[in-house]
C-alpha cells in the first residue's frame, strides 16, 4: 500500500509546498482568533487556515450548501488527486474515501441553532441538517469528485484521521477499490466548540503569546491550541501505482487500533492501550521496533497526555532503542486539528521519509523530566534518513490509532 498523493489545507498554508516549508522552518500557525469575536472567551487563540479561498476549488452554487468543514475537505481532496497525477476522470466507481471528523459542521449547527432561538423554527435553513451532520464532508468530496466506491466517516475524536487512513488502506488491500482518499477534516474554531473544549481545561490560555502556546513535552505546557484544516492522502496498491508510473512518497505498511477502556478524557497511565496500538502497527507492517527511526507523536501539549505517550513509546520500542529514536510533535506548529490531526501528521511524516528531514517540536525550551527517554527533535528540523516511522493519534474516550509508514524499496 503506497501513498501517491497528498493534499493539505492547514494553518501552515494551502498546498504541499507551503506546509512543508513552514514545518521545516519551525513556523507556528497560531494567532488570535479571527473567525468570531472571542473577547468573552478565556481561550482567545487558535490555529486558523490562512488565505483559504474555497471558490478556487468549488463552484459558488455548491459552496452555499457546504459547511466550512466540507469546503476544507473538498479542497484537500482536489489537491491530493492532482498531486497523485490522477484526473478526476480516473476515479469513479473504483475510488472511495474515508474522511474523518471529530465534530462535523460546527458553523452550520451553531448558525441554525441561533436562528431557532432568535427567530423561531420556521427560519431554519433546509440545509441545516445536510450541512451540519458529520458525514457530509465525505459525502461532498464523493459528489464533487465523482467517487463511487466505499465512503466512510470514522468519528473517534482526535484519533479519527488516523483511523480513517488505516481503514482506508484496508479497503484497498481487500480489493474494494483501486484508489482511496483518506485523512481528516475539522472546522472547530467556533464559539460553542472553543468554549466547550476550554471547559474541559484542555486548551492553552496563553493568549498573550499564541505562537509559543503549543509546547509539547515542555515543562511549561498548559494545554493544546485548537486548529482547523484538512489533509488527505491518496492510497493505492503498489502494483497499480507502478503500472501507471506513479512515484510514491512512502508505503503505508501497518495499522494498529485499540481502546483504553479507562476515562472520558484522560489517557490510561498503565499505557496498555497506546502500547497495544503501536505494537499492532509494527506487527501488521512487518517491522521490528529497532527499524523505527522516527515517531510523529500525538504530543498535544497537555500536562497529562505528553508524559503518558512518551512512556508508551519507550515501552513499545524498548528503552534502549527509544533513546535513539527521533520524536517530534508537529502540533507545536499547526496546532491540534482534532479529527484532522492524524491527516496533518501522516502527510508530514510521508514527506519526512521522502525528503530526509524531520520537522521539529518548537517551543520545547525546558524538557519535562516525565518526557525524557527519547531523542527529541527540538527547536529546529534535522536531516536524517527515516527508513520507517510511526504516526500516533490518541483521542478522548480512549481511542488509539497508529499507522506505520516506511520507505518504498525498489
């Protein structure tokens, strides 16, 4: 199973080149919220997509019926298909999509709820349901690009995007489709979503310094910075891709999934669930722990989660090898895209394998002793050959998903 195309619409930019350049340069996409007036909110910062013009990807009539979460997904899908060297005429019945989200159409839901409260039920839009329900981003991608194959929408909180890629790869392996678009989309920089996340005490309130707010593994971390965006990968059977002359970024070799069965929001300190998912990704990918050169960490910048994850990496890889394994969290730059996060990180990991450059964890100025035991790529990117990598995603409710990516060997 190979990755032949990548589409990214994230707080680091629109398109692959802008995202990769920003990640390698260690630039933050965080800032004060502009999508609504956040004056009354305790958290007033987020990672928003800059300079996104949906009309460049979607006709105006269709745009009026789409929530922003679907607009971002359609844009990422078109970018991914073009990057893979496919035309939309190549898709049809033999192409499908697994496009995850954590929340669905937040803006549409909130706008219509306000209309209900302020003007009554007769003022509800006929597009209230079709724009707000969580499956509609994937549905819009299928309609806009003419995908007639299987269409699925994993919703597993912050593990959603990685579950989408793992399950999408399985569809290709079974022969259900020849091409699968897989990843995630999210548009949660809205009043309700931001206030609700902040109520869990998961968000950073470093409003006076947004670019330094997301600081995974740092002793001074105080929560994550929420992000919007979409990132999708084109997955194909290796032989099919070679037959059409495609040049893959990497192989999606393995996939692991598990549940903590422990707590609504906190990870299990026993590490069992996270370790099981990492080991499953290694097993299904035919990889030994010693072959992993890099881990793209979930690394959200929450006080509890980061230390638990490092402990899980050390247990899954073994302390000796973990100490030599490069680890970074690109959430320090693009923020936490929730249902889209796995897509952001898998895309950057695929580029890491191809380009031989590991993006850093920025803002890691004072390593928390609880996060020691791995080789943190802190502050600046690092040139290194990455033969194989893990990309971790862990969500509220104890959802764990991990994919293993590796070099394509001729």
